């Protein structure tokens, strides 16, 4: 029968992969490849890996002065790969956890945070933007992301239907974010304001670009490398070009304001 040819674990593997974002899966795959190389060099069995072997590997990474966050991720990647193959994750062994705690204590876990953009900095950046179509676009990118405190990924994922413009402001619907991997969504209210006027900036961009539906961000017609497909929107374009636009607009604004760091939100 045709059903005999169906892999009974295919659906399970698909949902297991869906547990993590694409970025996390790529990072885990890279970490696992490095663990494979190390195990090959040590002539050790990597799957299933003995907890003592994983502890040795994590200590090896610490001796190379990798950041504690990178070492923790490597441990998580090893554990995730074991679970995906039906093995008990060695990263949950108390000995491995103890080694990780020691690494954090020894190397430290302090995070260097980027300074947030201020109203004054944003005003100086906006003053450098032109009055053409690109200026409308960049002004909308900066003001909407600032007023709604959006990450770059959240900004480029917006579509026209995600933004409900009202008399006194707008409501921005965030369907999924870095901290909302299960897609519960969130609604962010943004006032029109008396100074920066983010809603006016978005309306000006939509009118100038004649975007009526789909993504909110501009369409850049210059050639770009072909990337994974991405639906158009007010702040996104095919082949992830909008992500480039949002990043570039923020970087240009930072350079104009002669400040560094705040665009990594």
C-alpha cells in the first residue's frame, strides 16, 4: 500500500524543528558541526555522547576564551541534537551543568549593552534625511521603530493590515517576535505625537509609495542577491531586501548623528 512508504517519523521531526526558530536551528547546526570535528580529532563517539565527554568539550571551549553565552549555546545544541535522535541529552547531566556553572563563574556573564537612542539623537538623524521617496521611507522606518520600540525583524515583517491607523494614533499588530516564538502576538499603541509624529511619517510614506496592501516597507529596484522568499509589506520586500533597508537606514542615521550602537535593537 502507498501508506507503507510514508516515514512515520517525518511529521515528528518537522514539529521538533518547528520548536526552534530558523536562526536557532542554524546556530545549533554550526555548533554541532564544531563538536563533530572535535570528537573526530579526539577519536570519541559523538552520538550518543558521554556526559563526561561533553563536559571536556565545554571546558575546551572555555580554555579558548569563548564567551559563556556561546558555550551555553553549544551545550544546548548538543542536547537538542541528542533529543532529536531519541537519545537522552547529556547537557542535562548534573556534571555538565556543574561545569557550565563553573565556566560562568570563572569567565563572567556581564553583558555590554548598547546605549539606547534618545529623542535628541533621533531628531539630529532625521534632519539629515532628504525629501525624496527614500527620505519618506527612512523617516517612516526610524520613527515607527522608535515609537513602537520594534526590533528590526518585527519592523520588516509588518504588513499594511497589521497597522490600524486611527484619529489619535495607530495600533501595530506584532504577529511574532524573538521573545514570542509561539506566535501569541501583541498589539502596540502608538500616539500621533506633537513632535516626531510617527503616524504622519508612515501615512506620508504609504501615500508616496502608493502601497495599499501587503508589506509596508519600500521596494528597492536595484539588483540584490537572491535570498529566501519573503512576502512584500510596508516594511519588507522580496528576498529580504527590506531587512537590508531597515538596517541601512538606521546605520546612516547613526553615522549622521555621529553615534554608534543604538541601531542594534
